[in-house]
């Protein structure tokens, strides 16, 4: 399940008929052993290819220039390119270019500790806006920015980096789409047909890239970027799906890690990647959806949607039924409603804006909902970006692991889950169903685990996260020996390190600036509850 705003895991099933929620050695490096590579067939060859590519990148460096005007990255941010093999098993074969950007540390030369590389998640998210945390003077990052260059990149297939596509962007965003919750077997068959068609479209438009759109390849790309930056070891901040990139990187390149923070953690268990992980999301989304409804009810003086969770849910069901019978403004049906409302379970910062639009609708202002939830067909750049993000999401999750190919399995699991977790279950199922028809080879996930060269990794997680349930952080903590887990108790916003919570912020700063971690795991009180 992806989410719909920058730096979130977005959603958008153009394929399955709903837009929904669905994160360097300056020279030759020796290829890690088979055990460090996870012990999978062919990995040794790919790791040797990664070493070759890293050595070349270290020699080539990055030709930093002012960023192209249409990238929306102001000076003094600089942009450049890093060349990587499409297929690491063939390092002398086809090459692709990855877009990277940076802003230098704000402190002195003596304070500088190197580059901090960032990934916001997805799969399909762009990290290029990360250096803007310095130009916009984001207060949480002021101290870290004194010590580090902030470096972002578009992963393979994303944005400026050999972008892939599965369907025409206008077709992808058009609305209204079918209600994700099926009323009949015919509804299910229609969604199955859409999912198969979407998978076929990915192959028709992006066949050459698809077999190589994997998390291990993105981890190898990350090591080549490290080398191109002239860094002997990597400092990395990964959020959401970016935590899985970090987990795989730490497994494949344990000796190349200097500091690593993973925030809002994808469960790295081979059994969870990716089918089971998406089922787990459905349960967690329902939990966080109810948290939001409780908050709306507690603020009934502002929103007038009811004083209990049940009353707010009744309003939601009323709105949903109205949109199903006759799409609001002709374009906002149940699928578009889910796409908009799912941002509330994702982020506390969306609680008040979503509740405000919800409230306005029942006060007679339907236009606010249309403006918020309907696609803008004139936004060709934004729509292309949304389509690309969903294509990458699908390609990576489908290629990373084997998915059930029997509709009976999907139908059984999602029918069962929907009974008690109706908010996201079917929408998430249709978003992922193209993986049942994937036209290229599906891999076996890396066996994520620590090796003796891996330094302490800092894990940060909200206890009630919807997109990456808490169990994922516990799982990675168990697998990465010496790691430390910071739990934001009772909180559920996705992406904790960017929020104001001194208990979290001081420890993140201390780790990045000194390498120190607490002697034991830490539980922090939640950040401030949103105000209506």
C-alpha cells in the first residue's frame, strides 16, 4: 500500500480500479561473502558487479551542477548523476543514470562528518527534496545539518532515474473508479481483469527494467552512490519502505555502514515480504482509522460529526453510500474517498485537514470535498509522477518476492479480513493483485540479518503506525544485533524522525553526531496531539 503525498507510501490503483493507499569506498571494494549476501543463488555474481560499479563510481565522482530549473530545487542545492548497471550480474552491460542532489553541511569544515543519504519510502518515492530541509530551515534537522551534507536521490525507475510506466497517466488518474468493496462475483472478476491488464501494461511499457526493479538492486545502487560521493562508509536515513532498503543494505554491505537510522519499519521477514505485509497493514489501518475517529468525536464542537466513534463512522458510511449511488461532483466515488481519507490514518498532520473537509461536506459544502479528492486532469506533471510512483511500487513489490497466483487465496484472505477491517482491505488487495499476474521472474527476499561488521542501527517506530505495523520494528531489532529501538508509545503517525518530540529528536541527533545509542531500548511519550 502506497500513500499519495510526497514522502509517504502512496496509493493508487489505476490498475485495479481504485486510487488508494496502498519509504562508499573511494576505491575498489571486495565483494561480500555469500553469507553476507543472504546466500541466494546468483547473489555472489551481483555483489561482484556491485563492487565493480562502486569502484568505477569512486573514480568518476559526481559532476555537481546547479539543478535544472524545472526540478524545483533552489540554490545552493546541486544536482548530478550516478551511473549504475541495469543488471549487476552484467556490470559491463546496459547502464542507467540515477539523479542525485545535495546541499553541503552548514557548519565548519571541522564539523563535517560526511554525507547523509535519504530515502522517503514507497516503493516509488523520490528523495530529491531532502536537501530542502536545510534551505527551508526545518528546525528538527538544524544540528544534524551542521555536520552532514544532505543527499537525496531518485531510486531506479523513479522520477528522473530511468522512470518506468505501466499505463497512460491520464487513464491512471481518471475518476470515478469502481468501488473497491465488491458487491458481487462480477465486481471481483472486473477487478481481476483490471489487475491482469495493469501487469500486462507494465511489461508493454517497461519490459527491460522490470526484472531489475528489486530492493537488493536499489541497495546496490545505494552503495554505488556512496562510492560516487567519495564516502568510505554510508550514513543513511530510511523512512517507511526506505527502512527495508536499509535492512537489505545492512545485510549485503554490513562493513560499509557508518550510521543508519530506520524510521517506521517494514517487517523484513521473508514470510512477510510482501503479501503478508500488506494484509498486516489492513489490520493496522483499521486501528488507526478508529483513533482518528475518536479524535474527531472528541472535537465535535469543531467538526459536528458526532460525539462518539460510532457516530463518526456512521457519517463516513453515509458519505460513502452517497458517493457510491452518485459520485460527488461526478468524480468522487468510494475509491476517491478512500484515497483522500486514508491520509488521516497515515499522518497526524492530516487529521485536522481531512476532518475539516469531512465537516464541510455535511455542512453543505460539497466543493471542498471535490477539490480535495478529485484528480486534476490539467496537472500533467503531477499525474505522470503519480502514475510513475505506482508503477515503481508495483514493480518492486511484485519482483521482490513470490506472490500467490491462486485467486482462491486472495479471495479467502481478503474476505476474512474485510469483515472486521473494512476501511482498507479490498482497496489494498486490488492495488497489489497485479503481482498475481506478474510477467517477469519473482525473486526470493534477502534473509535480513546482521553480520559482525554492522555497527549499531537506530530503529524509530510509533506504536500505532498504520502503514508499517509495530511488529516490523521488533522483527528488525531482533535481526540486527546491537540495534536500539525507540518506541513512540501511544502514537501512530508514519515517519517519526521529522516530528517534534524531544525524546526522539535528542536521541536521533546524538546518534548521528556522536554514534552513541542508549544502553537499552527507549520508550518515549507521544508527540503532541493535533489541534482541531
